[in-house]
C-alpha cells in the first residue's frame, strides 16, 4: 500500500519582523507536515503565528530562515513571475477580510481566478454562477459586494477560492461571519473538496464549532506548534 503523498513540508521555519529597531519573532522554529487529501486546522490565540504560517506556506510571505516546500516546490527559490504563476494555478485563498472587488458583482468576483488562468470571460462567469449555487448564493450572482451581508460575502470568497480547482486551499477564519447552519454547509463543501486526494486544505480558525471537520488540528502558541491532535478532545 502506497503512503499518502506529502503536500506541505515545513522545517525550522522562523519569521521575524524589524519594527523600528525592535525584532519581533512571529514564528520560532515551526515544523509541520501536511498530507494530500488532508484538512488541517491551525488553532491558537490571536497573535500566535497562525496567519503568518499560512502566508509562508502559500508564498505570500518569505520566511526569515528554514525550508518550506509545497508540492515539492520551494517557493522561496522561484523568480517572482514564476511564483505568481505557481500560486495562480495551484492555490485558492479565503481571506478573513474577503478581499472582494467592490465594482464587480458576485459572479464576476468568483470568475477572477479562471480569467487569470486564461478561461474566456463568458465561460468563467458561467462556471462562477454554478459555484455560487453550490455555496447557496445562486440568487445573488448579479449582486455587488456592498449589497451582500458579511456572511454572503464570505461565501462569495469561498466560491472564488474553489472555482479553479486549486491543489491547496488556504482559509483564514472561513466561518467567522457565518451562522451555525451556513458554517456547517460551507465546511461540508470544503471537506468534500479535501477528500479528493489531489488537494489539501489548511484552515486557520477560532471557531470550535467546526473542529470536528479537521483530519488533524495543529495548536499554536507564541510562534510554535505545541500540539498536533486528531480531534478537539486532544487539544491542550
């Protein structure tokens, strides 16, 4: 029986910031392996390094030292344009602040990753409408972000992250603005995506209501991973 392939490999990741002459350490020697087909959650208090870690994994930030490989690729060694292409093809993002374009309607916002990857606008928006239906927004494809509630904007952001079938989906608090039922529906959708052995999900969350969807939960504190659990009951 073949072992599950490794999607993400982090070794001794350190990230420091110089804030006016004072060095702040956001990550201090993080080691973490995440397998293909896995839904990994990162939990812990605010400021413990969760968002910094997912930003390094996804190539948004460069680590100060240490090695991080995504699908066998060390993003730190790629030229800027190659890194941008790799991210566009392989990574879907759900940001805590949604980052929707205010002048575009829901379908247009969701279609952006497809257009970046060369899909024609009409086909991209058709597929975007289908994805919005899956997240319960089939009636709001023409709505601008300002016409949507926070929870609806969050679901548009999730649809945008999924639309181009990325191998890695990175989510920062994907259920924070959702009621219980909507959050469970979104997590069922994300979990179904994670069950595909060709994909991996990494989710930063404070929402204990969704811990049961994780395959593993990495607990962080003060820039370290202090525990990796298979259920919320194993958290320290």
